């Protein structure tokens, strides 16, 4: 067995954090023996293969090419810990096996992605105003695509595609709150650290998804024709309403104001319960072709299993879906 070492790293987003590493031929490799052997590689601007496994002489990481690696490795570790300690899931496939991250993908690449074929996540460096795509919510978003692919398998188009994307935003946000990192407080915004628009605005808003200019706040029969990153708005909004309720609220210094379809009031049950309902629905009731009406049924079944069919939680799930026009 290889030794499990604890180094420290300072990346772009999370302050100085512990990093789990492994002794290498010399120095330390960025390989997390406490989390299935998850590794972090430097693609060095390439677009295929794995490049080079990060290695460091003294296990104190950061600066230069290492900064993105620190954030990606930390993001994978916190996401692993979230699934394990909150959901009881042991890795992406629930088999204890890690995946890997690749940073410095391509040139001027302003995106990040999960790939089923490599069972890995990949991060670009950004370009112009856009910072590296390795913030915690983005890392957890990408790793959660792996969880979705290995559970419900939601098809990445139409309404199921919106649910797939929303699942990644929901757990990306859940991980950001779970981390409780003082450099990156939890919020219901996606990619707020990246500055992808160059004006300080986030990529997506869960309280009122249409604030991005393209996402749907409510279900309509044409919602499945939108790009999956916009049809996701309906479920992101559902999750916000279920967690925090409708109306105005400030959390960790961020102000939200969540509307509902036809003006109903929703009382939130708290994010912890909302997360558990979504996870149970994803892993027990949703399938590759689940639609928005199917997601309503799936989450009601999950709420019934977890809290009872006459519980306040069950009623809140129904009210939150009605609040986004999923009847
Ligand atoms: N960053 C995007 C995502 O994870 C990449 C994509 O469009 N698949 O959704
Ligand atoms: Zn995604
Ligand atoms: Ca966020």
C-alpha cells in the first residue's frame, strides 16, 4: 500500500487548503489515496491524453502551473467527501474508485467538462476576463455529471438534459456550501468566481434563472427545446424554492429574490433536506428519459420515502414544483 500524505496548496479560489498526495519516485504526486486514488494531471495546453501527473518536491503546492491543479484536486476531494459523508456514496460509481482531473486544457479554453469516455474532468484556463474554470462549484458540477451518468443516466437533450444539467448545478452548489470555505462562501450562483461575462456576474442564478438572459424560470411545453444549460433553470429554481422558499432572502451576504409562477408562496425546508430528496430521486426514481413531470413524481416519491407522504417536506416538494409550473 502507498502512503497517504497530507500536503497543503494555495490555488486561485480556496485559500490555503489541505491536499491529499502520494509519495512519488521523488517528491510527492498529486494522487489522492484517501479518495480512490484520484489524480490531477497537467495537460500543458494539450487536448488529449493525460499529459503529466503533477509532482512537487516538498508537498507545498501552488503558483504557476500548480494553482489550477490545487483547485481541481481540492474540488474533487471536497466533492468526494460530500457524496460520502452526506449521501453515503463512495465515489462516482459508488465503488470507491477515483477518477482524474486534467488542467490547462488547450489554449484560451473557457469551459470545463466531464467525459464518460475517460471517466475524467477537464478544465480550461479561461481567456480574457474569464479566470481558470476550476472554482469549487464548477469542479463539483463536472464531477456530478459523472454521478448522474452512473445513476439515472439522464439523456443530455430535451427535458432530461435540463434535469441532468440542473443536477450538476444543484450538487455543485451543495458542495460549495458543504465546503464552508472562508474564501468561497456558499451561494445559489454558478461560476460566480470565474467572471465569464467580464462584468462580475455569474454564469447562472438558481433563485431566478432568467437573470442570465436565457434560462427558463418556469416549465412550458417548449422548454425542452432550449439548450440544456437553460432548460435546467426550471429545476434549479425548484431546488432554490424547496430549500429557501419564495421571496427575498440574504444568505452569506448575497441577496436573492425568488418568484413563483402565478404568485404562490413556497416555504423552504432547508437545503440539507432538499439535497437528500434530489439525490434519492436521482438514484432511485429518475431514468434516462425522465421529464419535468417525471421529476415531480420522482422527488415526491423520494420525499415520501425519506419523510412520509403526509410530511411537510412532501407538501413543500409539491408546492415548489407548482411554483415553477410543473403540475
Ligand atoms: N461546462 C459544461 C457543462 O458541464 C460543458 C458542457 O456543455 N457539457 O455542462
Ligand atoms: Zn454541465
Ligand atoms: Ca457558486
